[in-house]
C-alpha cells in the first residue's frame, strides 16, 4: 500500500468518526434503551427540518406496524383455512395498513436531537397502551353485536320481524369492523381475540333465512267466492301472517308489508299487517285465466333489505267470475285501438256487438309532434292522448271516462300517428272499473 493511500485511509477514518460522533446511539443501534422493541413500536426520522424529521419518525413507526401485519397475515390465513374458515385475509392487508394510519393514537415524539443542520427524531408507541385501547374497542363491538342479536331474538318472540331483521343487518358492518380489528390485534400480538368465535356473517345469514322460512301467510276468509266480472267479491279477503319463533310459539307478524296483485301481475294494493297480523281487502272480480271464468289474487310478504334467495312468504286466493248480459258497442276511429278495446271487453266476461245499451267512443288529440334526428335520418315523434268514454245510449249521457296515451316515432307523421294509436296503453284495472260503471 503506497504512502498516499495510507494517508487517505487514516484521514477517512478520522473524518468518519468525527462525522458520526454526535449521532445519537439510538439512531446507530436503531433502538432506544428507554423504549425497547418488546414494549414499544418505534420509528426514527432524520431530516434537515424538525417537522419533517418528526413526520418521518411517525411514518416509519407506522411502517414497522405494517411490516408486522404483512408478515403475520399469512400465518393467520393458514390457521383459518386449517379450521375451515377459508375466507381470504390477504385482501385485508392494505385495508388494515390504512386503518392503522388513520386510527393510530398515542404516538409521541420521545426524543429529538440536533447535530449541526440535522435533526434526529424518535417516535414511540406503548404496545400495552395500544393493545389495551384495541381490546376495549373490540370488546365494545362484540357487546354491540351480541346485544343486537339478543334484541332480535326478543323481537321475534313478539312478532316484530322487520325490526329483528334490521338488527341483523346492522350486525354485518359491525362484524366486518370486528373481524378487521381482531385480525389486526392477532397479527400484532400473535394472540387470538375470540370474543365472537361462534358469531359470523354466516350465522347472521342463517338467522335471517329462518325468519323467512318460518313465516307463513294463511287465508282466514274469502277463498272460492263468485261474482260478476267487474264487481266486488261479496266478502272481504282476510289474510294473516304468522311466525313460528325459535321457542316454537306461533305469533302474529306485526307491521309486515303485504303486496296484493292479480295473478297477471297487475298491482292492486300494498297493505301492512296490524297487531293481529291481519290485512283486509275488497277485491274486484276480474278474470285472470284464458277462459275468462276464473281469477286469482296473490298475496306476497315483503321483507325489504333481505339478501337471502329464499322465497318470501306467499299465498293466493281463488274466485269464480260470472259473465253478464251487458253488450258494449265500440266506435273508435282507430282500427288498432278498437280491436284492443273489444278484446279487453271480451276478456272480462262482457259482450261486444254492433248494438247494445252502452257505447264506447274515443276522442283523441295529438299532444306532441316533433322532428327528431336519428341514425336513420329525420324521423317524426307523435304522442296521442285519448279520452275513452262510456255512454249510456238510453239516456245519451257519458257515465264514465278514462285517459290513455301512446307514442311512436316513424319516418312520416301519419305513420307515427297510426302506430301511436296502436301503442296506446290501457291499464286493465282501470278499464275494469270503467266497464263496471255500466253495472252500477
């Protein structure tokens, strides 16, 4: 080794020793004797400004926790797979890290040293303090979940099923939070937190499914009645909702929405059960089969907010429809609309003829007409509003009216108007009530 190189090495060693002489030992050793790694999470920040050094110290502390989380999650995941809980935890890594960054409290800058233009900051967090706070939070979530489940079971015994399901739905978000925080606790302490070992989202799903499975609708009154088409059935239909509770009691279901519709899916009404679990409704007899002689009304319980694919409770009521001797004459200036009205009259057990005591007419007005551009060039949109009238020919008076409309877009105005007539929609329920005015 030549003389110049020896001098350089000696100079370098002296300079290096002087350079690091004032660097705190806890920076060199990456550990402070007053804040051992067994008891504290810690992070070191070095910068030319104090604020940045402190920020870096906190960020490195969070990074230390994140690395710990990442290294332990695989072990936790394998353990859950072994025990039959196969839901992946690896997808939680980023979420847990973000949660630590957002919720970490108790971090303090416990040491701050300055050497010339350089600041050295040490951030520390007591593991005992942090784990105790985390345990308290997890215990709180556990108590809330167990309380909701307990209240739900009491509500079921009283027939308040919608409230019971609402409680169960509230459990889902709390359970997600519980799983995240308990997983974080296990990853950092390597000790499982087992306050809710027997409660998970699968159990909540099963509890909700049991509510639907054990709820039934029964017909108390109104089955197999007979009435003339377009008139009310003689008796109200009464349907009752009952529930078999976990303790095998049968109780009325209170405040349950019941959707009432004809078999052809035409809506009649939406009612709510009372304290006795019952609804009452008067039904107009209209045919819902192809023969025009029978009808059926469907009653569906509506448990809103239920994710389960189990069918909701349902019951139906059958009735017979009698035809009547009333004949309607139809005189409308659109062949398509006239055929539609005639078909609907026949479907409901009435007769269409060239003469009769009652005449149906339709007056129309083009309420909208405009040119529109389309990929096929210039088109014309026409909307037709029609007023359908029922006239008693004996007194020459209009005894009923109803509104209907249709819309069409075609290459010519005339064709658009013709098709608009053909597309006029007549609500069946309204039309039946319209025809029934001839019976009143």
